[in-house]
């Protein structure tokens, strides 16, 4: 996995902003400037940070939208698969009910045939006596 895959755009932007603040702070501490120049520089850096922070939600929304869309598509596909599965189970139950009914009819027919055969054998045995 590369570094680009482990960090989303939001993390990259926050890292950039944090680096900007650290760099600006170091520059202010070590640069020989007058108080007025330092205040102006702080004001400029504040304006840059403010601008980058206003851009952050836009960048975040642009990067999150495809993921949300993909999630919705996966949910819809899951719903379709569940529906198909439900239909298949229902069809299976119908087939099973039909086969069960046919089997029960065959069993009843076998019982009736056996009963008739017993009666026929009993009559033939009774007639012989």
C-alpha cells in the first residue's frame, strides 16, 4: 500500500495546514523583523490559513462524494440481490410444495392399492375355504 492510499485528501490537507503553521511560526521566531513587520506577516499568514480552511470543506466534499455514491450503489446492489434471493427461495418453496403434494398423492394411491390388494387376497382366501 502506498502513502497515497493510506491518507485521504482531508488528512493531506490538514497535514499541509499544520506544516504551514509550524513553518510560519519558525519563520517568525527566527527572522529579524520589527514588531510592525512581524504583525503584518502574522496577518498575512492568518489570511492564508483562513483561505485554506475555507477551501478545505470544498475539497473534502469533492473527495467524499464518489465514496458516498459508491456506497449507495453497493447498497442498491445488495437490495437487488436480496430481492432475487427472496424470489428464488419463494420459487423453491412452491416447487417443494408441489413435489410434496405429488408425493402425498402417490403415498395415498399406494395405500389404497395395498388396501384393495389385501381385500382381494382376503376374498380369494375366503373363497377357497
